[in-house]
């Protein structure tokens, strides 16, 4: 009888090991799928929300004017808060190609600013989503401040384009 109890205990331990290993593999697969899904979701959002716009577009020209007016406030709020909710759209160049790209602003020091590319570039090969770049914040074409999932300032181009 004691041999049966030992065998059951051993089988139980083996089963526990197999079960835990299987559970670990499943959890890791779900985690990997979830991470992949987030990137695909970002790519999909960018594809569905990217539009061709030229520098002389009246909505872009007006957006630049409004941005220039509100930029001192944007910078002042950034210097107070330095949170994740500060964005600027700038015209970036790579190999003679230009794109209007949103950046999540990381730092502002006069004209020297840095930000993280916050949408997937369409025509660039070197500059990618998530890269950090240095820019002149005074060349911003649009700005946005988000707090608690609410747009506090900016988003001018989108608003003007919907008219």
C-alpha cells in the first residue's frame, strides 16, 4: 500500500510539473500575442488615419498659425508638467522625402527639443515608430496636450480638416 501512495505522489508531482510547464507556455504565448496585437493595432490605426497633405494646404497653413499662437502656452505647460500628454506634429525629412509626423515630446530647451515618433512613417526607411529624434519645436505644425484622456489644447489640423 505504501508503494502505491509513493507512486501516486510521484505521479502527482510529475503532473504538477507538466501542468505548470504547460500553463507557463500558454501564458507566454498569450503575452506574445497581446504584444503583437498592440503593434498591429498601431499599424492599423496609422494606415486608416494617414492622409496625403501638402505644405500649401489651407488647413495645414491655418493649423501652423494657431500652433504658433499657442506654442508659448504649450511650452509653459510642458515645463510645469513634463508628462506624457504633450505632442507636436512636425515635417521631418529622410532621403529627400518629407512626412508630417506626430512626436510625443520628451524635452524642450529653447529651439532644441526631442520627441518619440508616435505614428508609423509611410515613406521613411530609417526613421521608425518609437525612435527618438531632435527637432526645433518652433517649427511645429500642430500641437496637442492630453490630460486624463481629454484633449486640452490643439489638434487643429484634424478639427480644420473635418469642416
